[in-house]
C-alpha cells in the first residue's frame, strides 16, 4: 500500500448465536487505529441478489425458524493511506 494511495474494503455483518456482530464497524475501527483515514462509506444494497431471486419466502422461513437475520446490505469502506 503506497503512501497517498487508497484502500477499499467490502465487508458484511455476521449473525451468530442469535446476536448481530457488526464486522463492518469493527473493521473500520481497526483500520483507523492504524492511522488510515476513512474517506467514505458506501452501503451496497443486496436485495434482489440473483442467488436468492424468487426465493424470499424460503429465506424468510429459515430466518424465522433458526433465529437469525437476513442481511440485505454490505459496506464498502474507502480509506486513504497516510
């Protein structure tokens, strides 16, 4: 990573044991501890994803019966290397 360059990270969150784990925000905090400057956050909407297209009902059923949340977004963090 060159000084003055940019770094982009695409990351989603996690659901484990009935608890939401904000991996995106953990990642952002760790990068800032390294002295990397956060320039932008883009929230990528994943609704209508081809892998789950026309299967919303089954995914909703699985989420309700298994006690987890269906994430419909990812984060794109843009950092500038100081």
